[in-house]
C-alpha cells in the first residue's frame, strides 16, 4: 500500500533563478510595489565585495537602509538591533542576502515589527505554544505585514520554511519561532553571489542538508508505518 499524506503549501509566491541578484530583487520590489527596502546582509559581502553595492545602486532611492551585523545563530540582541534599524528606516520590505543566520534574522524581524517587540526579553512573547489538540504553533500574535525576499548564499534551505531559529543568550539555546507568514514571499537563487562563500562553509551546508533530508525521510517512514528495506 502506498503511503498517504498531505502537502501544505506555504505563503511563498515564487522562486526566481537565471537572473543576477540585483536585477531579480528590483523586479520583486516592482512586483510588490514597495518603496522602503531594508537590506539585511552578510558582513563580508557588504565590506569585502561589491555585491551589496550593486543591489543598493539598482534599488536607488528605494534602499532605505542596510544592516550587516547579524552573528551566527541569530542571537536575540542582534534581532532587536536589526528590528530597531528597520523600524527607524520605515521599512516596507526586508531583503536578506547571506546564510541561514541572516535569513532567520529577517524572519524574526518580521515578527518583532508586527508585534512591537523592542527588547530581547520581549521575544519570549513569540515563543510557540501547544494547542488543545497537542499541535505546536505560533502564540496569539499579529501576522507580519513587512514581508521578506531572500537571497541565500549557503545551503541552509531555511528560505523555504516558516521557522526562524533564534538564540536566547540567557540560556544559550536556539529556539524555533514560527508563523506561516514569515516564510519569504520570494527566494532569489543566483549562483554568482555564492562564489564568495568560503568552500568550507559550502561543504558544511551540503552535509547539513544531507543529514536533514535523511532525518526528514526517516520521520516520514515512521509516521506512515513503512520501513526501509
């Protein structure tokens, strides 16, 4: 008997490939009709290459600001710093360019902006809760209205999920925040912008992707009652 199941599509509009990142980002901004674009980007891409400058030049006056200080594992304090910068810039769209920590940071900033979160401790309000049916989901909250375009430079694949891993510095634990609306509205895949990613980081991302894929396949087999032969 074939296993059965359901596929629930998230709130992503499209995945774009075959165009330079700057060109594709401008097309997305045009499509969404946004005028205050806030860039959350890799520090090394911003300071050691011209990739982010290309995007800023392409956006022109629509580039409202740039944040390039997101550390690994997306600590809460950095999320709040980015949120305040986006708030001050009156951002109406977030564009993340970098690895998984930056992508998750953008998702968390969406939630903080929508729910007036202004301190690391206040992120406690965004922790998932368990419903009456036992399922874990987002707490009662305002859905994000400032959406995200993601340009990944590693193989984290976090761009395709409605989860954000954020580290609580008090406990040193990375917690998963979630809301269907934090999935990026579009993902731009540009191999050229990944050429600056260190080879060791690309290899690590690939290994993590394989591990995650195998774990996901195993969980599916267990849930369907099938075994690998």
